[in-house]
């Protein structure tokens, strides 16, 4: 089914903008095929996920979404994702390259629990939308089709408002064409830029099992709970929190250059030979600058941080849209 969707997108290529020149546009939509969808269902699914993930899964209401993560026993994030609760299952929206890994590893812990874990990426098209007018136009589409229950809307905390639509392939083409009447179709890299600006870190295969969730600010964005019960890595994560020894946080920054900084590129300051941070996500802007999320040591002078070496280009730390006071 995805083959037909990809063929449709190829036909629409002339109408899909590169993206970055529309960075200031409010109303856009984009294909989010780079993300995969896992469905976790069964009567034990809530308890199972609550005991595996770092967020408070039991507090997630139907039709709500939260940022979350799955950690190893050392408290390092294996994968970050959006967790959505529908009326009959949970959906995980995660990096495509981690979908098989997470599916296989999660199934190892199911044991006798009544839980099923399935990759639904072939059955559900992912479309990202941004802007109030685009959302209103979506509502007009929903009113025109008889079965709105087959479409899920994952609202993301951001300004302007953003959401991810999960819909069956049979509805996807008509939905896309309906959205195109009022909004600009863009490449998915613009969506990545919005996530970076929003301070939402995505962990993929290249930086899996590298960072603590609070170093990625997940305790500040709702993706980490210190009040829930046990889960993998909880002891290390909680000790770091309650003893007040967190050494790193996630920061928004930009750096001049002709290409995006690679994930896990190290950051330095002149006074130290050892690196004091690492790039988590990055994207090139249209002004020969790279926008990034980077984990940095807290007790350093962040006004003189350099990319890749002490002599590398100097980064400029920007302001995140949320407070970093824990």
C-alpha cells in the first residue's frame, strides 16, 4: 500500500516545495514517511508500557499524545518517540531506522502479558500539518467523509499548533489534495526544523543508548516522570535527579557552515581537551547556518563553544521555547 502512496507523492513532486524558503510560513503540510508507526494493543498494554517507558503512560488519556522514551538498564535512551493513546491501542511514532529494533526488543519483555506489538507503517499514512487554518481545513475534510473514526490526530505542543495525522491509504490521497487547497506542501525536513526549534530531540540508530532522558530535557517536556514506578534504567535516572547531579542539558544552537553537523559531532571549549557536549539533531538553514540541538555540560562558559575541535566554528546558543529550570 505504501508503494501506491509513494507513487502518488512522486506525481505531486512539482507541487511539493523544498521547504526552507517557507520556514516562516504558518500553514504547511508534509509527508512523514521517515517516521514509522507501531501499534501496541491488548488488555495488558497500559501496564506493560508503563513498566517499560520513562513517561507516565497510565496518565495518558484517550486521544492525547506525550513525548516518551525507552531506556536501557544504564538509563540511556534506546529510542525517543511520540506515544498516542487511541480508544483501543497505543501508537508509537518513532524513527524508521529504529522500528524493527524496538519491535523485536519490546517483544522480548511481553512474556505472558496479553500484549501485541505490530508495525502499522504499511497500513497508516503519516501526514504532518501546521497552522490554525490548516487544522480548520482538516476539520472540513472530516465532515465530508462518513468514517472519521479511521483517522487519528496527534496534537503536538508547539506554537503555531502542529499535529500528525494517521490515516488509511484509501483516504490519504484525497486528504492531501484537500489540504493543498489552503496550505503549502513542503519537504519533511521543514518538519524536522520545527522539532529542533521546539526543543524536541529525536533519537535514532546513530545516537541510540547515548544520553540520559533528562539530558535531553524530557523531564521538562513531559517525556519523563520521577513519580511513577519502576522501568528499565529508573534507578540510575532517579538517582541523578534526586541527588542533584545532572551534568548535561539539551540546548538549541546554530553554527555557520555549508553542511549540517553530523549527529554525535563533539563540541569543545578552549580550556579543556576533552569534549563538553555532542550534537543530537541538526539541519541546514537557508543562510549557510546549521540549526542544532546539542547536549552540553552545565558548568561551562557556553559563550565560547566550538564544533568538532577547539579551533572549529563557534556555535551560538539560542533560547529554547521552554524553561530549563527543573
